[in-house]
């Protein structure tokens, strides 16, 4: 046996051992390239056939062909085995245990403020109210002047207004047209009167903005719901009866109510609407300042100046309006101690409320 034949047999032994040790397809392909490539080990040996003795060349050539064919068959077989093993491993990992319990789905929850707003819509819908919405960016004229709050009116101090600034170089100044972020949803009442024909019964839920220091009971962004009724035969007694029914629908049949004198520039007369304390039931506690009552909204008969601003003749029609802080209503309903929780991103807080409501 020639030296080349011995080297071929040794290469066959070594390469088959390497092939058996290959654990994945890339390793097998690397071995194939190392054998059959231009500078591969088998290719180098086969080039040596040209230097074999003529008498030994046929036998050595047949051995070289047999070694090459054996390598190719072994490599294909090893690749097939690795693919089959990988498929078996994948299928084992994907096996479904049909007797295993299902994984619970995390059900989303409505924010408590939105839940209360939805409930308010349903309550007032039963009284014949429709929802009327307006823009969050308003004009000074619509937000104040149309509501009987002129520029020099002292009640303007009650609203810490956020003005929209003009674009351009230099220091930022309030927009020349008095564009603001609305401080309440009351201007939507003017828009409703301009857009609708009496009789009018609307509620106007929406987001408002004021330049407030944030604490447990104040925020610069908050929600309100206001109501407006305009008709020929409305009275303060109608307003009182409707609000009493609203309070009992929201807080329970045993809820006590009362009217107190109040002041708002867009209503005359104006009242504050109180309910019996939800904590102590009216006996007096720290939550209600020992009075037994909690104020939940302001209301009154629409001022004639406001009716005229809405294009309605106060000699022919009259109306009443009411407004409440949706955030405060939510705090009272759920016993939430801090307004900032409503604006937090803490899922632990939200998960305390019923899912899907």
C-alpha cells in the first residue's frame, strides 16, 4: 500500500470521528468545506495522485473515490440526523398539555373618573338630557365675557387662567385674540344655546385647565360636567327636584340634600347643592368639617345676560344650570383620599376597581 493510500485511510478515520462529534448543521458544513474545498484536506490528497507510481495509481484512485463517496454519504446522513433531532426537540417543546388549566387573561378596567362620567350620562339621559361637547381651547370672550364675567369683573380672580402664547421671536406673550385653555365647561353652554333651539336639555362633560398648585384636592387639569336647561316654564323648584333625584341615583336613596345660597356670575339666583356626608351619614365627622354635609355642585337660574349671549330672548325663555367637578364626585363616590391618585399611572390603584365597568 502506497503512502498516499495510508494517508487517505487515516483521513477517513479522523474525519468520520470529527463528523460524529459535530452537534449542529453549521459544524457539519464547516467539516465539508474543510474536506472538499479548494484547499481542503481531501482535495490536497487527491492532487497527489499525479505523483503516484503508475502501477499503484489505479488502486489508489479507486480508494480515493471510495473515501470521497463515503464522506459525502456520511455528511448527508449526519445532516439528516441532526435535522430530525432538532425537529423532535422542537416538537417536544411545543407539546400542548390539554389537561393544563388555562392562563388567566388580564381584563382591562375603565378609569374610575370615566366610569363615573358614564354613569352620569346614563342618569341625566333618563331626565331627557343629551351630551353636547365643545373645544378645550377657547376664546376669552366665550370663556368669560359671554358668561357675564367682563375683563374688570372681580370674579375673574377665581379662575387662574392658562393663556395660549403667540408664536414668534422674543418673550412669549398671550395670544392677541385671547385664546386660552378653558377654565370650566360653562362656555359649552353658550355654544349649545347658539347651536340649538329651545327647549334645550344638555350636559357638557369635558376637561378643563387652571394654573393651580397640585395637591391632594387641586390639579391644573381636571374634569367637569355641567348641565343646562332652557325652556319657557323652568324654575328653581324644577332644578331642586332634578338634583335631588340625581343625588339619590348616584349615591343611594337615603342621601339627604339641601340648597344653600351661593354666588356665580352666570346664574341668578345661585345656590350650592349639598348632600348628607357619605362618611358619617350626616352626624358630623372630620370629612365633612363636623357639619354633616358635603357640597358637590353649584347651580342656579341662568342669568339673563348669559341667555342673550347665547342668542335667546330672556323675556320668552328662562333656564337653569348646574356644574360639578367630576373628579370630586369620583373621590366622594369611591372614598379616594387624594386627587393625585386619579392622574397617577399606578396600576395597583386602578386594579382596585371592578374590571370591565
